[in-house]
C-alpha cells in the first residue's frame, strides 16, 4: 500500500489526482501532518509526501530504522513539478515509484542513486538474493576500479561496466569453487549457489539454480522436511538462497509439512503426476513410493523433472533422521543447466516516443544486443554501459536469429531487436524457429508500421483488415498472388508491406490490379513513408490514381474496402455500428 500525505490545498489536489489514478494502491492519510507521516510509515510499504523535502526529512528522521525494512519515500513539491526519490531508492522501490509518480502527474522524477544516474545496474536491483559488501563492490564499479567476476555458470545478468572482468580461472563460466581461506585482491563479484568465504570486498549473487525434490509420508511435520533440506544443503556446501523451488508428486500437493518447508525457504512448490515422475530415469528407485503413490522415485524424479533438460543431480536421495522413529521425508538436490534469456523486442516504427517503456526496460536488461545496424543506431543511447553489441547489415536476418539464440543458450540475457513489432515481418519468427525450450523467451510488442500509418491516415483499419508482404524473396509470388486475390474477393482492407524496391518494381502494380477487379477506381488508398519519423510523408489517393513509382521499401500502402471513404481528408473504414446506419437515414 502507498500512503499519501499532504499539508496544503495544492498538495491535496495533486494527492487526490494520484489517489484517483491508482485506486486500490493508495491510502490517503488526513489529520496533522506529523501524525499522518508516523501512521503511514508504520502501515505502508511506500509513501508519497506532498511536502518540502526538508520538512519530510525532519518528520522521517526519528522513524528510520533500517534500509532493508524502511518504506520507500517520494517527495512531490507544491507545484507538482518534481517527484524526488528521497528514501529507499532500491530496497524500498522509491526510484521506480518516483518514475511512476512523475508519469502520472507529469512531474520530472529526480533520482540521485549513483547506479541509476550512471546507468550501472545496482547489485540490489537484479532480483537475486545477495550476500556481502554490496556498498564496497558497487563503489568499485562506479569508480572504475577493477572488479573480478567469478561464476559457477553464466547467468543472464544485465550488462556490467567494462571494469568488471572475468576471473582468470575458467573465465566467467569457469566455476572453480573457492577454498576456505582464499584471499582475493580487490573487489570480487561472485555468482554462485555454493557456500564460499567472503572477504571485505566481496559480494555473492545467488541465482535460483537449485531444485530440491521432496518425498514425504502423510502427516510429516514442517520441522522434519525443512530440517532435512537445510542439513542436506549445508552438507553439500550449497546455499539455501539459491533454492528456486521444491518439487514433489501431485499426491503430496496438499501436504502441510512440504508446504510449510517451502514457506520457510520462501519458494513455491511444483508438483507432477506420478506417471510423469515414473518416466524419469533416476539412480535410486524404490518400491515404497511405487506402492504408495505410483512412482518408484519422488525426490530425485521431481527434482530432475523441475530442473528440465541438462539438470545435474548434485545430492542423491537422502532420508531424514529423526530420533526414535522411522524417517518420514526424503530429499534430493538438482542444479539446473544454465538457462539464458532471449527478449525479442519491437522498437516501433522509428519515433522515440513510440518505443514502449517495456522495450526500454528490456534493452537495459540485455547484456548482449543483436540487431540490424541501422536499428542499433536508433537505440544505442538507451543501452547500459558494458552492453555487448552484435550488429549486421540487411539480408542477414537468419544469421542474427541464430546468433541471438546461441548467445541465450550460453546463459546470457540477450535482446534481439526488430522494427515495428518484432513478430510482424521481423525477427521473432526466425528466432523462435531456432529456439528450443532450453532458453527463456520473452516477446515485447511494438507499434507496427501498419498501425503507425493508419493513425496518420485516419481510421482505415476500422473493420476487418489484413497485412500482406509483396516481397517474394522468401515467399513465391504464386502464394502472394493467391493471398491478394483472397483479400480482394473477401472485401478486406489490405496493407502492403515491402511494396516496391529497385529490383522488384512490378509486384505492386500487379497486386493493385488484382484488387481493382473487385473494387472501384475511387477506392481510397493511403500511402505513408517513414511513418512517425521526422522525414515522414503521407498522402491519400485512389486505386485508379496511385502512382507506384512513388513507393519504396520504407512505404506502406493501405487500400480500403468497398465501404472505405475519404472524410474531411481522412481515410475511414466504417465499423458498421447500427447507430451509424440509423443516423444516415
């Protein structure tokens, strides 16, 4: 919950705007300001104070306890010009809250956290548990001092600055466990699920790389399951912070002891049908679980199933050892294979303000960016320092797709960019054709050229419509022609992509002629080049008057259906609502 506090009429006006915009997320605290701040501080996760920063600091000072538990606080000035992240920038989420408040109230977010200001990802913002000297290592990263990165496996981290370099022993992915007492010069950033000794300038990030499989008898206690898991991890030299989930058989989905142990660890429980687990090859099958739940293995099989392809059994099945009675729980530990992340990002039609916030977030998250050189140039300033860029020219789409998937398979966080929406005549299709289930794939939608052009023309896509590419480089012309004929016969609005190039100058006239067999010469046609860009042009013409020689590969051509009209200089395809037809009588 976000507490809202104000002291003046101007502040209350802005406060109420925010409360209206975020119903269910906010609570207004009235009354004397000091009391309101104290109540909100105790009851809320975050605060937005419509007060002067000095006054807010004095009110908050006696309440501060620890940065890990204090709420994030944002201050908004009386004029609503600035949203200042005052307290708990990362841990309390005040930096992101300031950005949200700024967007909602048209205020400028003010964020002074050093990592955010310099574009370097904060170690406490990566979504991974961490241990060690975060402030010391972060300071070294900011100062450009040497920071050594050591990792058991490559994990999809965001880009790190150039002064963070892989350790000599095995490189980034060369995870030689550090022996107790090992001394490391300078600052070190470790990515590991192992228990390692930490020096005064070390931080270890804990990836969720471990799956713990659990088997249990009916009525097992939480303490027995949780104690077994903790003991097994400790004896194996593994960190409980790297446990991503517990796994078991469906028949144990409602077992309180397993659910309670998962709650203690702060992880979810994943369950599998007995026949699925029975098909998993394990080293230690047993007749007891086969008779009880229908599978010869629960702990090992569930952990291997949850880990997926390439999972490594680190700890075979082990039983609990309660005093004075038989064991009621078993567990096994599997390490997931490195699983990279591929974000296929649509950049929109070219205008910066049509690049979505989600696309920007993914660009800043990617440690490796793959794309067409001219698209990379459009967004290079949005990348974090240290991003590795792999760019190539026109005609190498399949190579870029293969490269992006290969980098993701190596464990990196990869961004693959395309114009418009990456799934529309762009990079998503060839990339996903290459990608298996061994990587995470995220699609980020973008504004397509058809939509950008339609917004300029008016409302040509107001009813059923179709997009057809006239490029026969990958699709035989016979197939394209069949699709154009079908759209013509069905009276569907058509947007032509890739309509004409120097080497393909006859396809557009042919396609227009096919449409003209079913539509009059007065049918409106919109021609938009470089939609949304500063040098963009657009004009309305008709099916009889369009000049194909004015069209190139940067142009989209939208041909209306028999109901499309030019109204006040705009291209409009009626939706067909009843009130429109009744109003025209």
